[in-house]
């Protein structure tokens, strides 16, 4: 046992030197300051001190690094922009963090087929910016799109307000190149929409870096609608806003975005960034299509909803959504909080929103809620008094809301992923058999390797309980 420990220590000690021989100096960060900077991601809880942080420039370098780590039994932690809010990119002590942020070339845009080939470190928004003049855009739209990377998006199966109309990352991934945990290179997927065999590329979506490091992807683009309009609907309550949103869907209108803010969320955002929202709850709707269609859709929506504003010019649309988009800054100004991203089936959205409020009150905490009325995502902001005890109370309340969503047939995480933070809660959503099956998939990819350990899946003993 002791011999094994000593040889592992020797293996680790030699790793930095081996990496230094293989990589250009700018691709390797070994200083304490650099390592400390990569100890945490968007969760803002420190993980362990990595042995090294590497910033490769190409897939070949990633493969060399992974092979070297695999040979020496050193865990690897893939990382993009580090916006993950659940500790998914948080390294354990003695691991190697591989960040793809220097791999940011857009390799090819096929403006006829509507596909784009990019390196993993390309930012989400940069894809749409590159495709704009060709009449396409990249539909998966996480709120963090200015910063987060395509590799991180694939690993977390990122999505956003447009999920109902356009789907999430997995629906837009044509093919992907991945460095497997033993350093082998695999290209998975196909340009065809319905390729033969099991869709293994789709398995990478949501696996949070446990199955390998994505180095390159071909993404499917979506035609940009010729025109868009945004509407503001004043509502008595969040429940009434849900009814109106479901009514719009029943009209056969599938909006690009459709968000609900409850009374508390409106007050919070108006105090921070006034956008002229009325008191009470609001429903914000963005529709897209040809202008004649949009005129008719607005008429039909106005028949069932108290539309108070119709924004037609893009600046007016941006200013209508500004209040909603200021939610994070508004919450930060109010005080310490926990941000939740659970989801329920659309038909249960009103009950889910009401339930989140009741649970917050029963924990003695204040909350403001937003919802994507397209895919049932509930963003609850739970405000607490800060410090360890505040965080504990906030987390207990957040866990209770997540479990309640799972019991309603929803999910403990709709957008931010599971990471370290929520892995213990996986048992609220999955049976022991389902978790064992997920473990078998991870084991099939990892073999003896150790890739992003301590994420997503609960410890085996816990899952078996
Ligand atoms: C303000 C804010 C708003 C957000 N809004 C949304 C939202 O609307 N929707 C949403 O889905 N998410 C949202 N997120 C969460 C986060 O931005 C997404 O999960 C995003 O996809 C993470 O991308 P990243 O490049 O920052 O990855 P990281 O945070 O660096 O990593 C995330 C996970 O992906 C893995 N990973 C990263 N790169 C690779 C790679 N190349 N190969 C394999 N695995 C990799 C990591 O190991 C980790 O498990 C938000 C976050 C913030 C801070």
C-alpha cells in the first residue's frame, strides 16, 4: 500500500516536468497564484490546489496532456470559462486543470447547410456573431452566453429561454471531437440529422466533463427570424401569468422567449434598473417570424391577455427586456442569496412557483422568482442573512425546493448542471438502478482513468441507500 502511495507521489512529482517538456511555456501555469485562480468556478467555493493548470492551443496538445495524466494516474478536470455555478469545474487536490479558453478559432462556416465548426473554447455568443451576416444564429442561449464556451455548453447541455422553440445544446450538436480519458481521439456524430447507430455524441451532453475533453464541435445553426416583437403583459399574480402563457401556447404561437417575473422579482429589478414594469407580476413574450405573421399573432395574444407594451424596434425590445436581464445584479445589490434553477412540467409551473414561495417562507427566508414559461424552469432567488449559518439556511431551503420540483416530475437542475453542489440530491430524482446505469456509462468511458472526479454522481454508498 505504502509502495503504491510512494510511486503515485513520484508519478505526480514528475508530471510538471513532463508537461513542461511537451508544451510551450505559455500553455503551462505552475505558479501558486495561477493555481489558486483555478481552484474555484462560478460556485465560488474553493476546491483543492491543482498540480498544474494547462491552457492548450490545439487538440494535439490536449491529447498529449491527457495521455501523460492517464499514464501517471493523475485526475484531469476539463474547464471552459469557469461560469459553472455548481462546482462542476472545481478541481480536487493534486489534479490537472485543462482549460480550453485559448482554443477559440472558428474553423468553418457553411452558410448553405447552416453549420459551423468551432474549437471548444469559442464563446457561445461569438458563434451567433460570426453567423449573423449569413442569416443564421446559434439557438442555445444561456444567460452567460457572452462568456461561456461551446465546450462548457456541451458538457452541461446548456440552454436558455428559447428552449421550447429551439431545444438545448444536444439538439444542435452535429458532431464533436473529444479526447477520451486515456488520450485517444474520437470524432462522434454526423452531419445527417438521423445518423445510424447509437447517438454517442449526445451522451457527452450533460456529462459535465466526465467522459473526456471536447476539443472541437460542428454545430447546427437556425435561420434568423426576419423580424421580432416583444410584448409586456401585466398580470395579477405569477399564477395568472402562467395561465396567460399557457393560453398563448394553446393559440399555436410558440414564442422565442416567454418569461414570468413574480411581484417580488418585478419590485427587485425595478429598484435596480427601472424598465417601466407595472406593479405586480409580468409576462414578457418575444415572438419571431415574418411581419404579417407577427401582426396577426399580436392580435390574437391581445384577445386573451392585457398587453401593455408592444416593442417593435430592436432598441425598444432591448429596453423592455433590460429589467428582466438585470435580475442578477439586482439580487446582488439586495444581499446574500442562493440562485436556483430547477424545473417542473409546464402544466405544474403555477404550483411550482407557489410551492417555492411557501418553502422559502417556511424557512423564514425572502424570495423572488422568475420562470421560463417555455420549458418550466424556475429561477428562485433565496435571500439569506449571509455567513455560514445564512448559507446553510439558504441551501436547506434550496434543497427542499429542488426535491419538491423532482417530486412533481421535474428536475433538480434545469440549467446550471449538477457539479459537486447538487450531486447528493441526484437520489431525489433518480433511483439507485438509474444511478448505477449512469455510473456504468461513466466507467465505460473512463476505464482506469480519473476524469472530473467527485461530480454529478453521488458516492456509490449514498446512491445504494
Ligand atoms: C450569470 C450566469 C448565468 C447563467 N445562465 C445560464 C443559463 O441560462 N443556462 C445554462 O444552461 N447555464 C447557465 N449558466 C451556467 C453556465 O454558464 C453554463 O453551464 C455553461 O455552459 C458553462 O460553460 P463554461 O465554458 O463556463 O464551462 P465551465 O464552467 O468551465 O465548466 C462547466 C462544466 O463543463 C465541463 N467542461 C468545460 N469545458 C469542457 C470541455 N471542453 N470538454 C468537456 N467538459 C468541459 C467542466 O468540467 C464542468 O463540469 C449561467 C452561469 C452564470 C454565472
